[in-house]
C-alpha cells in the first residue's frame, strides 16, 4: 500500500470521535508537514482528511508541496524550537480545562487555574 495515488496526491486520514473543533485545521497542517517529511515520491499535493465518525462528516484540507515547505513548515519549525528550548511552563488555562481531571472546578483537583 502506498498513500500516494496516481495523480501524486498523498492522502492522510484521521478518524475522530466527539466534537468538531476549528483548531483541527491547524492539526491538518502539522499532519501534512509530517507526511511530506516521511513519505518519499513524486508528491504534487497532500490531502488531509478528518472523518468525524459520530457526526458522519468528512473535512478535507489540501496543501501543495510548495505551501507545506515554504509556509507551514517554518511555522511548525519555530513552534517546535520554542517547545524544546523553554525552561518555564506557566499555566495557560483554556476551554479544555473544563475536561481536565486535575481541574479544581471539574473534579476538585489540585489545579486552581482550570
């Protein structure tokens, strides 16, 4: 099996359950960069598809090789460098805190920020 079809489209699929979140587009970009880095061949385009099983919905994101290399890859490289060189980790509460088992509000956990 090769994930690259006859037209040079590299296909990446992620099966998801639960809600559809807007930040999945950002995740698609990361998948595209990673797939392009790992799969060799004549790739004209990367198509990332999210199959939302609970909603029976499919979202497709398409990236040209040029777009991934010159636009998306530098963004992820910079983020990766920041993640691997930081020495302090201040709290960054957000909407996902509501589900965290450490959240004081959710499960009476030790985290006072969530």
